C-alpha cells in the first residue's frame, strides 16, 4: 500500500481471484471490529463500504498514520501495518470458519490519494456509498447495512466514521447528504479515483 503523505485516500481491496470475503452477517461485524482495533486509532475514517467480495474506505491519513512502525524485518507506515493486521487476522478467522487455506485477499491493497485533485475525494465518498446499488445488491443505499451511509443519515449510530471531520473536509452538510449521494457519477470521474 503506497501511503507517502497525509491526505485523503481511497483504500480498497478484494478477495483473491475475486472470491467472496464475507459469507454471513457475523463476518461483516467481525471485520468492523477489526477496523475499530487496527484502523480507527491511527486514522480518520470518513466513509466505508463492505461488499461481498471487496471493501472500500475513504480515510484521512494523518501524521500518526504515516509514523513508521517495525513489523518483523519490514519498516512501514502505521496505516499500512494496520491494514496488514486487519486483513491477516480477519483472513485467519474466515479460513477457519470456511475450512479453507490460502490467501483470502489480493496481495496488494490499493491506496489512491484523492485529496487536492479536483473533486476526487467527494467522488470517492459518493461512489463508496453507491457501490451496493451499482452492484445490484439493493435498490437504495439505505437498504445496505454494511456501509457508513446509515450512520450519515441518522438511521444508525455507528462510530467508526468521523462524520464531523468528513463534513469539514468534504464540505458536506447533513441536509444535502441524501440528495447528493443519489447523484450520478460519470464514468471518467470513477476511473480517476482508481487510477
């Protein structure tokens, strides 16, 4: 994961060979507990969405996120290590549950700096919340329980996201959030949050 400087990053990964990484509701909850443990203390999570075979985060990388930590013989940013610990500990649990072996996730988690570049951060924020609709898993974002959308709209009181910081950084307001999340994102803008 290429984290070099503070800023807003779109961070994502998927199942190895595009296989599922979540098999039941308890798996999603287990993953979110791991996020609380490994990501929240070292970064500001602005948005998240867990899909059946991949995940997305919009994260403000802070100075604390890029502090160097040692793991074995490797020196890396704290956030890179956080994602490493999150995925490896989650994969161990799923491999045991599913009676499987091998890699659950693709080897390289992607991190794209989206702050300071037109409205890429805003595009990533809305894309993350629209992902379950685009994948035809639900008709509305409210229906998908495994994203930060319900927290932003007051349908749930989750605390994984720092909503106040997201509103500040992305210039959002709670009043226009539901309207804005429904706006169509053009294909070129989506390509830019991944490339």
